C-alpha cells in the first residue's frame, strides 16, 4: 500500500469540504485509481473530479501516471482567461 497526500483547490475543494486528505492506495495505483477512490469517498465530488487537472509531486500528470508512495497529488480546475 502507498500513502498519498491529496490537495484540493477551487470548486473541487468546495465539493469535498477539505483542503487536504490522506489516502491509502494499492502499490502501482495510478491517478485514475485515485480519482475513483475520491469519487467513492466523496460522491458529491465525483463529476467534478473527472475534469480536474492533476499534478503529482508538482508535475502535471495524466490519468495513466503511476503515483509513488508518499506523493503529493493536487486537483485543480482548468484555467481560462479572456
């Protein structure tokens, strides 16, 4: 098992109701697995988490990115401007 510190920003933080959580996942877990676990723990965030940008240890990451033990993962919305 691996330990992952998860940070939420903007709308996803409002849905989850917390800035940071600690999640335990099986070794070899990927970002997509973490998203599923967050959706399970916080059903009200399920739709929002699917469209969030993700960083693993401060590097933008895809859903297929493997998460190392003790990683910091952040979820935040896409940025748009005018």
